[in-house]
C-alpha cells in the first residue's frame, strides 16, 4: 500500500486536534506554512479535501472528520506503545484516583458505559463523577479532568477530541408535509430557521450547500436545548448536534429533511490541567475513555 508521507499525517492530525494551523505549528515546532504544505500533500495524495473554510473558521470535511477519529486512536496507540517500552512495565501501574466532570447531555454515554471501559485500568481506579453543565463552571480544584463541549486551544491543558460536532437540520414531521415538504435546500426559503447563535452556523451549513442565508424570519435562542424544543413544537427548522437529536429522530418526534451535515472543530473534548496530569497518564485515560464516552449519532 502506498502510504502518504508520515509528516503529512502528523501535520493533519495536529491541525484537526488543536483546531488551527498556527497551534499545530507551535506543537510541531515548524512554521505555519510548513504545516499547511504538509496538509496539502496529504490531500493531494488522497485526492480528497480534509479541511475547508466555513466563513472565518477552519472546519473538517466529512472525510476529514472520519480520518481524524481514526488517526487519533492510532496516535494514542503509538504513544502508549512507546511509553510502555520506555518504562519496561506495560501492565504495571499504581491505583489511580480520578475525579471526572461530565456534562448532563444525551451526547454523553451513561456513566455505566464509561465505568465499564475504565474498570480495567492497570492497578485499579478510584473514580468520582460529577455533572457540570458548562465548561466555564468547572471547578478545577475539585476535578482532575472533564468532558466539555467547545473548541481548542485551551492554554495550560492537555486535550483530546472525543467527537467533533456534527450539525444536522431537524424539524417536526408536521412541518414538512404537503406543499411545505422539504425536499431540497431551496425549500428552506419557505420555512423559519431556528438559531442557537447569531446565525453563523446556519450560514456555514447553507454555504456548504451552495446557498446564501434566506431572508426569511428566524428565531434566535440562548441555548441549543431551546432551539431543539422549538423544532419539536413545529416553530421551524433547527440546526442541532446530531447526538442531541438522536432519540427524537428515532422516536419520530423529529425528522432530518436534508442529509447534509456540518462538521466543525468544536466538539466534545476531554481536558486535564497540564500541571497536575502527566501527559502519559492523560493518554492512557484517553485511550480508555474515547470509545465509550460519547454516545453514537445514529
């Protein structure tokens, strides 16, 4: 198999994980231009776009998001293997006392799923779980690490993406019926758009579909949960995190009229203060937490 240059893989993984070319350049100790060139080499080798500009932001394409998830797992395996060889004791560890903060959201798997994956930590694990709704409310004096929704970088922290944000349009089944049925992007002009921000997310999604933001009346909400409830109530079409809408879609309370998704560099991340958590310990935690922490979208 003709693999792409390893430097190009390393550069792309760093950009996808850290959220910017400049942050990746700092970590790799090269120039931003060198990182961009390596990403272009990888894209040229694959014949696919992995990163795209969404307005002012750099976002992963669907292909880029899939590749990033697999490369993240591979990098963790490589780091764990190197650490094991260096310490000559791959299965020996002291008991770990861990205080983990989780957001109370459907996107996060149940504690039992997480506990099941962490229970096999070498040396044992003393785990405490607390719920923290918003990242800026985390009391880092009381927790060792946290899963939160946001976008890197975070100065002074180790972080690892558990799942990038996948935004999908949803509405009530009653809203997309008869003459109002949504069959294509242009049909959105007949409907009210529900926003959880200033309109940037819908603008980026529509730009990816080749259409400008419609001039129709919209409603802006202070929180994603409010936009999701408004969609259930038939007030319009919302653009929401796929995992947040999963149960409503499965139960038929909502439908996804258009299949295109918007992948962003924001998402669910595991964070730990660098001064208190050794990088090797953090990588061990990532390796065990990543497969179990975030509920599937579908």
